[in-house]
C-alpha cells in the first residue's frame, strides 16, 4: 500500500534511524510469506519503538496491561501487540504509514467508550491511542473551541465551565469526544442545535496516504461526510430501534425485558436497562439542515429505543446478547404492526450485527462510498482498520 521511500519521507527520521528502518524492512520483505507472517509482530515492535520511543508500548512493557485496560466495557479488552500514543497529527500520520507498509491491523481509540468488541482494539495488531490529544483551546473571540480527540466530555466541560461556555457535547462525562461526534451525538442541546456533530466547525484529518488536511464547510468539504474512559469490570451490549412515538412499543419492550431478566437472573452481574430517547421534529430538521448530513433521519418526531445489558463473565456473552436481541425484536414487531416503525439505527447505540449505515438510505450510502474512494482509493481504512462501522461491511454480519 505504501513504499519504503514514501514511508521514510513521512517518518522524517535521522539518517542513522532511517538507514536502520530500511534494513529492517528489507530483511522483512525478503522473507517468504509464511516467515513474514511469523515475524510480523517482532518487526512491528522494532519499528514502532525506533520511531516513537516511550510513546510506543509493546507486550513485554510493564505498562502494557494498564494501556490495554483503558476501555469502558470489559468485552472490548482484546489482545493487541502494540499501543502507540501519538502526540501530534504528524505522529498519527507516521503510525498509519507504518501499519500500511507492514499491512498490520490497527484500531483507533479515543475515549474507549464503546461496547462492540474489535472497534477500539484488536487481536495481534496496533492500537493508535489518542490519549495525548488532551488539550482544550478556546479562540480569542470565544466563538469556537479546539478539542483534542483523546478527551472525554468531562474534561472538556471542566475547561469551559469557568468561562461560562458550553458545547453540544455528550451527556455522560466518561464518553469520548471522537466517538460521540462520529456517530452523531446526543446532547442536552439537541432540541435547538440538532445532533452534536452539527456543532463541529472543522476537523483536522489524517488521510489514508498520511497527508493532513483541514475539513470544513469550505475546505475538503466532502470529507466531512465521512462520519464515522473509565475502567470497568463489566461487559456491555447495546441494541437500538427507532419508531414514531408509540407507548405500546415501550410497554412491549419493557414486558419482554422483564421476561428476559427473569430468565437470566442466574447470570452474575446481569442488568438489563431500557431507555427511550425522544427525538423532536426540530432536532431532526436542524440535523438534516447541517452540512451534508449523511444520516438520512426521517423528518418526523420519533423515539430511539435503547436496550443496554451488563454482565460479568465472558462465557455468558452469547446468552445475554440473544436476550437483548429478543427485546428489540419484540419492540420492532409491535412498531411494524402499528405502522410506527422507522428504519434508522443510531450507530452509537447499535450492536455488532445491526448495520446502521444500511439505514442511511441508498443516496447517502453511495455518497459516502464515493468519498471513501476519493480520499482512500486503496481502501486502507476499509482493509486494515480492524473494526467499526466500515463501508465495505454494509450488508454483511460482523
């Protein structure tokens, strides 16, 4: 996907380190395919340590377990081999370039507040942790604020509150900035401001070829359409469905929730939570009026029904996920019968097999695919990124 000369151009190393990188890569690429696969981890460790020093953490490092535990849900704690914590956009570009030349899987972690295994970590690959992007910088006129991609919303509010300022951020303090915005984002201001992503003025983006661009209404406009911590000893699953306001849907879901909880109460740590997020017509209209919103939300007042399950032990995951699925299936059946069902699925609440991108509508999906082909023609983020809501997986089960 990327050649050694281009890699060295991106890395900007000293002459000695550049030569060492060339030697490591030459030896790696001269190996037979099976031997190359066997030596991938040790080669990646050598290169990341050489380029990033203490900002790269490999499995043998005593701090590795701590890095690996910074996820909200225990079922997302997988077995990567390297954590790298870039400090600048250029460092992010270097991380991406190294993953490309080695063709090693990578995951990107912001606040780590996700419940789908494989979205913020992986097995045998690299986790690019944005934890060092932790600054909040308010413009001189106090009209905009620059927020680091590794922050949680609690840190953002702590910086803005003394200035009597607010942003359309998350309602839960431990939720990460990046993930919330990429999925849309529900804030306390959504009734007048729409989803949180509407409040974004500009993104700084590292593209697949490791170039760094600004994406705003006037610069790289189309790339804006590309959307998409605390420690815990609990595993989570979320599942969502949408409908027009319908009390019968909620009652049916709650009855089924009680039945499933009774059936699973022998499971250690079991908890099944049912929540309705009311989405007003004005919220939808303001969101859809935003710059090229790809969500395709029907312009009707609606409710997003969320079921969240919690449990403790890995062996119970399949059973609990099936119970969560039954509750949403029951709610969907009632909504379809009543004529209130809506196709849209909010990605931040969607479970692994729910495929939210497929509910955005064909026109929006085609537009997103055209953007991906334009800015990532080799499919780096579709092929090497370990998980997430990826365009090449639309219509396929995870």
